[in-house]
C-alpha cells in the first residue's frame, strides 16, 4: 500500500500541531509507522488520503455504532444546519433528547448535555462532591475518564499508551484527593473507604473497562460497589462514555442490572458530533446550577446540530432493540473465529469480549486489571496492528483499547477480518 500523502501530511502537521495530531493515540506512536490521514468513511469502510480502503473496527473510538455516514443521521444534520448552527438558547430538541435518555438509561432521571466525555466526568465528580460535601473520590487503575486533572492518575487509554499515566501539570493538591484501587478488587476498595471514613464523595469506574483493553467486571464486583456506596453514602458513578448505548439500550448498568447513582455518557450519544452528558438521580442532579449551587455551563452545550445527530442516533437504537442481538452475533462470529485461528496456530493469547467490544491481548495471562494488562507484549501488538493494516483492516492503534463493532459489518466483512487475522498471526509466529 502507498501511504505517501499521509506521510507528507504528517511531516507538515508536526510543524503546527503538537505531535502532528489533535489526540495522542492517533499518532501511531505505540504501533510504529505513519498515522493515516482520513478523507471519508462510509458504512464499515474508511478511506485515507492515498485512496486506500480499510474495514475499520474502532468506529471513531465508539460513536459510529450504526457504521459511518449513516443516511438518517446525515439527513438530520443537514436539515438542522439549514436552520442555523448555534443559538445559545434552549431548543425543543434538547428536551426531546433529555426525555429519551431518561427512558433509555435506568439511572438517569435528569440529564445535562455537555460537549465531551471529559466534561461529563469532570462535572459529575464536582456534583458528587457538592452533593456529599466530601472531597475525595476513588478511581481504578487503568480506567480512563478523560483528561480532567483529577483523573490523570494511573489513567488508562492514551495515557498508558504514551507511557505517562500520571501527567505532569496535575498539582499534588489535586492528586491527593484521587484515591486509587485495582480494578476488580472489591476488598481493596472496602479498605480504602474504611481508611478514609466519611471523606469519599464518589466511586467512579468504567463498568466494563475499555481503556486498558476490554476488561470485564468480575461477578459480584459491581454489586459489591453498589452495596458499599449505599452503606457509606458514597455516590456511585458509572462512566458509560464507551459502554452507554453500546452494551444495551441502557448501557452496562442495564446489561449487568446494577444501577449507579450517576452516570456519564458520550460517544454514541452525539451520533458522531462532539457531545457528552451526565445524569442521575433527581435529588443529586438538582444540585446542578441553576437549580442548585454546583456550577457547570457550556456555550455550545446542547448545540442544535449535535442534538439533531444524537437524537436521530438514539431513536434508531431505541426503536430497534434487535440491533443489539445483531451486534452480539457479529461480535461472537469475530471472536470465535479469532479463537479458532489462535488454537490452530498453537497460540494462547488472551481474548476478552462482551457484545460489540473485544480485545486480543498479546499475553498468556487472564487480563482482569491494569497490572495484568501490563503483561502484554506491546511490540508484538504493534507488528500485528501493522500486518492487519497492510491487509486492509484498521484496528485501534494501541494494545490498551477495546475494539468497537458496528451494524455495518456484514458476513463478507467478518470473513475478510478473520482471513486477515489468521494471516497476520501466521506472520508473527
Ligand atoms: N470516559 C471514558 C470511559 C472514555 O472512554 C473516554 C474517551 N475515550 C472519556 C471518558 C473521555 O471522553 P472524551 O474523549 O470525549 O473527552
């Protein structure tokens, strides 16, 4: 494949943009090679500046659950645009999407729209602190909650990929209120709460982690956190930026039957536009300004174009629950195909999978937390990534990301993915 135009663009970009990209993992540092500059995407395909076509398994890091350039979402955006792109005043669509979110997501009785997942988590923590009158919160190693200062401590995703899970620029004062626990270790969390009795405002977690690769909660883990929070008056926050509207209409909380006090949403909720949201129990959300004293605002929050895209996307998912069984079937087909190939090649790498999220980890250990994720051979992952790319399959350019499937993937695409996977694995052994 020829990547010359992407190579030239990257060289130029580095003069004007830090690292040549507007979000770190896009730079392909962890996998080597040159990042691809994309011109368009349609259904399951993405096209780069040199005209190469890829079947892609990230879907813009999650949002494009119905595939790229979905006709109804596109039409909704065009129609909204014809009426003006921003008013800074309330619109009927904001009411409609808020009502729909409260119907879809079990924990959400009231919801505030923001512009990114980062804003959603920053705001949710502030509200939990305002509500409880406590300062500290617990997060899990390898979970990523966006780039707010207090979350950039043992952060997953790009932060681990770049080797800086604790970012310079976060003050000691800020860091001391973030308490860390290993994912899936309920006992550790119980001790941590005991050691900080009456000081913990919130426990925030990815109910299924996607930012150290795909890591599932152990049976009883979410339930145990729920019980602990009830007992100690701690606000349980599920960060469902990845899992929301992906694992089911109501996200991981619905799939696992554990309902948090608050949750954060992003990605799918914007249909590809920059949108996030946070919501939860009425009595907590009533602390948000102007109803309550906790301040949070946004010039472009609830933007009419973004709301048109998001509302159209959510309606598609709400109107047709069979989308989730079909995503599950695609996930099962890909994952069992990869498992078959691993077996026939005598390889015992770890696969984690749920619904339309999965990761192939280049380690022989089960991956249940940050520590076990760190046992992966990331150099080998880089080789696998490059081999897949040469065969026209675009994966997330890091071992520590989940892949996200879309409904645009049909049998022919699954067949191509599995053929490429087997050939790529063969090259590695
Ligand atoms: N929370 C989770 C679980 C995420 O996966 C992400 C982004 N990958 C964020 C928060 C931050 O969202 P954004 O990139 O939109 O700020």
